[in-house]
């Protein structure tokens, strides 16, 4: 009881910039319904048709991964996977890879 | 799109002045101004507060049961609410670990003290810690954060209704809304341990409710439930909402984007304290001595007045204190509705800029800045 059904993809491996980028890429592919290989990490979330409701959900899912509170407007402030990864990596002082 | 959070877009002198003061204290160790001995809890003093508030809460409810006329219910509900609010203030110390040195004891007292609100203690505690970590941060504060008008315009009608109501006529329901949104939702919390804590507190509240409500309804009926529980619950929320709203909303106190917000500004410059009469200070366990509390949350409530004096000596002119007047609350619910993306302060629902002065320009009528679109 009170446990939500997992609708989002599990985060695998240690928290690194690379793993974060991979999770965002796969998450976006799931949301949009396209193959992972077709995701362009330099394209804006908005151009993929993600609305503000989804943006808030994604930042909520990310909170659980980085275990800290994030701005609900995060995806607007850092509108691409590359920008968002770079921001979180700097903010959390993440290694690029293990 | 990145520019969308670069607020305020047209900062005036009051904002610049605020940032100057903020820069002045940026690297200070504010809590060092408060003597160490004020951090020491005296659990008996805390328990006295706990007993006084339970007595007030239960006494008012018993008095309602024996009241000769229903008109007396109204003042008695205010008193019951004050008792329930006092209990919340005790739970508040428990949440900050300042009730006693024992974590278990604090958690136990905290859970019991929040029963009149049927508020899961750990849910409240973790949300409250988020409020402390980000006081008046436009993006991350959890309490009474004003929205930019443009964001409000894009919200679904129900969210609009709740926002509009809780910032105006239904301000007393603001904390009910927070309870609804985060009290029973472990997924609100980023850390796994937080979610585990919250689930435990929810079970405690459900168990206590299962033990208390059926006999209450059986012996006193629906009327008893409304009169002896729901009424005092609403009244407690009214005290809770009014107090917390007034602490962090004022026409001349900005909300800040992360770019401008600093920890020390959140601790020292963004709280307004109200001078309560002594009896009210006693019954609310010094909750209105609030700046010292934000500078050093581990200080027990009975040491806050002394701590506040020490803080005022160390930082003259920085601690905001006002006399307690209903007109302050009136200004907030009448005018302080939206975050003004231009000035960094407030606009009202008609998009009229509220002058960032102590009285929120009560004397003058501000012109709407732009057409309501």
C-alpha cells in the first residue's frame, strides 16, 4: 500500500553523467514512442512534444534518482538532454563515467 | 527558454537594495551570533507546553459538549484551534530535534502532537525541512509560494480555483491543501528513507483514526464528529495557515529565483516576525519569534526570545519585526497574489503591481501594469 506502480524506467548503474544521459534518452524515447537511436540529445524537449505536465513528471522522476529536490521548471531552464545532463552533472559534481 | 527563469526582468530600487543587504551577510556564520547554551533542550519545559496545549484543545471540546448555547461554540472552536495549533508548534520542535536529545522521544511526541490535525508527522517534517532549506526560493520553497501570473493562466481550472481561493477568502485552507498534496503521498519525497518514514507515519495516523473515529461517531453521531473533531481541525488549520502565511509573505519581502537566492538571505532576511501579546506567545510556544528559528532551527522554543535578542544585537536592522495587526493579513489576502516577474515582489489578481513597501501601498491604489490577458 502507498507504493506507486513503477511506470518509469529503472535507473541502472552508479550516478554518473553518462548514466544520467542514457536514462534521459531512454525515458524520452519511451515517452515519445520512438527508438532510442532516434533521440537527438541536442533537440529541445518541447520539439519532441513534451508539455509542461510531462516536464513536471520527468523532474519528479529525476528527483528520486538524484535524491534531492529539483525545480519543477527544470526542463524549461535546461531544455535539451545535453543541457540538462550538463547542468545536473555540474550541480551534483558528477563524474562523466566511472 | 532558459531566459524564462531570469526573474525579475525589471528590478527596481527595492530589489537592488534587498540584494545589497543579502550580499552583505552572504558569508556570515549567522548562528554563531547565538550563544551555545541556548541550543540546549529542557524536555520538562517542552512537556509543559505539550500538556498546556492538549489541555486547551481538549478543554475547549469538553466545554462545547456542555455549552448551554450553540453561539458559544464559535469562541470555543477558536480556543480549540489555538490548542491544536500549539500542539503543532510542539511537533515543530520535535521535527527539528530540539524537543529533547532523544530522537525516538521526539518522534513519539511529534506523532501524538499532530493527531488533532491527523497529519503524518514525518510527511510534515520532511516538507518543513524543504521549506527551511529553500525559504522564499521561487522554485523550491514548499510553503505559500506565489506563482507568476502567466503560469497561473496555463493551469487547469481546479488548480486555479485552489490557488485563487487559498490566496484570498479561503487562506485558512492553505495548509489543508498542503496536507492533501504531501501528507499522504510518499512519492512527493526525493529520498528513499524519507518515503519509508512517511509510510510509517501514515500507518500511525490510520491506526489512531481507526481507534478514535468509530467510537466518536457511535457515541456522539455525525454531529459529534463535526463538532468535536472537524471543527477543531478546521480551526487549527486556520491558525496554522494564517501564521505561516504571515511569516513569509509581505509586500516588501521578495521571493527569489535560485540565481538570486542565498542560504543566509533565506535565514535572516525573508521572515517577518510579529510581536504577540505574552499570553499568545505562551500558548503558541513562541512560534512568532521566527527569524531566530530560521537562523538556528535546533533552538528549543523557550530559548527563542533570548536568541532573537542576540541576533538583533549582532545584525542591527536586519531582523524584521512588526506589531501583530489583522491589517497585515488583510493586505496579504487582498493584494499579494502573484509573483511579479518584473519587480520580484507581488501583483494582485488583476495584475496590478503591489508597491514593495511595508504597507503594500494600502494608502494608494496601484494602476494595473498591463491588461489582464
